[in-house]
C-alpha cells in the first residue's frame, strides 16, 4: 500500500484544476506538467509546483510520454493523474509510468488494452454475452471485404477507426453508392489521425439514446456502478449536455444495463473510475465502448450521489479504497452539465480565441463551475475549445433545467464568443424538456449549430 505526498498532473485546463482541488483537500501537493502555452491558466497558478514539458503542439508536450514521465520524476511526484483526453487511455503510457517507479492513477495497462481498445472490448463483451450493435470487426481490411460486410449488416452503416476516439474518425455510409469512397477515406483518416488504418463497421442506429454507466473498481477488484448518465445531446458525435440520471430508463432497464456494465468491467479486471457506454433504441441496449478513464461529465454523477470520483481514484491507486456497502446510496435529485465552448455560435461554431475579459459565474445553491481560465488569461487555438463546465443540481429534472437556464443567462464570459446562447435554446426545446431526445437531436433541430 502506497501513500502519496505529491501527484503529477499530465493534463491542462479545467480537469487539471479539478484534480488539484481534490489533491488540496487530501493534503497532497501537485506538480502540473504543462506546455509553454499554458503559463496563463488557473491550474498553473494553483499547482504547488509547475514543470514545463514542451512547446504548445500536443505531440511535443501533452502527448509526449517521456517528457511527462521525466517531468513527474523531476518534480518529485510518486504518481501521475492523466485526467481525460491526451495520454489518459494510452496503455503504453500507463506501462511506462509503472516502469519509471511511479503509480498511474487509473486502471492497469492490461485493462486499458483489453477494454479501451474498441475491437478487443467487443470480443470480451461477446464472451460475456453482452448485446452489441451488429457489425464487423474482422482482420480482413480490404475495401471489397468491408463493402461485402456493410451490405450484410444493411445500410446505414457507420465506419469507425479502431484506434479512434473523441467522436472523431467516424463516417456514416447511407447507401452502397458511397461505400467504397467513404471506407477509403475513413482508412486514410484513421492512419493520419490515430496511426493505424484499421476500421470496423457497425449498423447505424438512427433513433438511439446515448446512456452510460459510471463503474468503479476498488483496490480489491470489487466493481460496482454509480448509476447512469444520459448524453444524447451531441454535435458531431461529441457530447454537449449530460445529465444524471437518464430520464429514459425504466427500473428494469437500469438494473440490466448496470449489471452488464459491471460484468464487462469485472472481466477486464477494472480498477478505478471507468465508463461503460451504451446506445439504447426501442427498449434494447447495445454496448458501444468502454472509456478507461475519468469522464468529462463525471460531475453529474458526483452531484446525484454525493461522491468524489477523483479522490476515490487517488485512494484506489494508493491501494486504500474499498467500497463500503453502508455508504453506497441511491441517486438523489437530478443534475445537468453544460459544456461551455469558446466558439462563435452564429458562425457554425468556429473556435473563438483571444484574451478573456470579465468572467462571472453566478453563485447559489446547487451550482458548480469547473473552469481552467480566468480574466486576463488567453484562449489559444492549440487545444480543445471547451473552456468550462456548468453543473447544476436540483430536486427534479424540470427544476434542474430551469436552474441551468437561469445560471447560463446570468453567466458572464467576455473576450471570446461562447455557445451559451445555443445551450439556452437547447435546454428550452420541447424534445429536451420531455427527455425524448436522441443522438440526432442537434442535427435535426439545430443544424446551423453543427
Ligand atoms: P468515440 O470513442 O469517438 O466517442 P463512440 O463509439 O463512443 O466514439 O461514439 C460516439 C457517438 O457516436 C455515440 O454517442 C453516438 O451518438 C454515435 N454513434 C457511434 N456509433 C453509433 C452507431 N452504431 N449508431 C448510431 N450512432 C452511433
């Protein structure tokens, strides 16, 4: 059993701040491993120690395994928290961290390999008897074979990069006329974006909801779930608004999906926080993938359950966390999260960069803000344009929606454009209010926001 005194953070922005706050509460020091571009950021000002690991481009800093490990060692840390994105789901990184004598705050490299790899994960899921979207994950990657398989599955078919993530590397094939061209371009893009041309096919579900379960494996390997989140409000396959719990699950579905989520995580010998994602259509659920890390939308789960997933991750990595049945509760009330993007909502969401002016997040009960920048900081074009998350909690879903609209109307972000006006429209839309939205909600009603 280890006991950490200093933790390195291989990340930036709001999640780096989130991890620093958890460490501060636990009496732990932090070392922020940052790029040259992030010297004006909240995490930089909050960390106990900061170490510059390289220039702004991610390949030379946040994605550079050696630079991160060298930085953590030089900073005197015993463990590295990878946050989400960047190296968080990179099994080679997890392994290199252990080899350097440090602890990776996350699952083992083997778990990341078996569950985090979309194709391996499906094989494991098949063995566990979990329902999968009909598809093809074969080794034969010739265009002719992929077309044959697509016809067998039946259009529309989605082609995905095996090593892809973050909503990227996916193409929708609506009919056979476009198949060859789309498959070839998917393979090319997979190679250039993810370093491997391998793709797989899935039947495209055109009226599905995105429902996911937060799983957590403790230090003894006991995996339980912390209920579900719904993340159907998406743009370009990326989530914008998430909530806990889903307004769409019956008790029976919730129980069965929760059991399925724990079953696959247990098979993958999962430790720490992970997310099992499903698509739900016509009352049937299908495993989509497993994310072997903390999720952007983890706060909504924390709000309805009164837990701190980041602290639990750290304790688990120390070997000090065991689920206490007496503390496990049912979800209370409802929580919603909105992702605030620095972008111009009236120009198709083009990123908006520049110096931040006045920023105000209105205070009040059941309101939580996770942000990485303050007044006087600069938003650059090097990284993801998500600059903050607004999270609310209230007794019911309708009250949480009301609260979120009020909070967004009262929030002030000067200096860059944000998607706040769009978020307010989405939250007021009848389909969202009714909870009946599918993953095509934005493309159907807010096409100009795409
Ligand atoms: P990533 O790892 O890039 O996030 P996912 O496989 O998790 O990719 O899918 C992201 C989103 O893309 C899903 O939430 C869903 O909206 C859409 N999607 C993925 N696969 C399918 C499918 N087979 N049918 C319909 N939508 C899909």
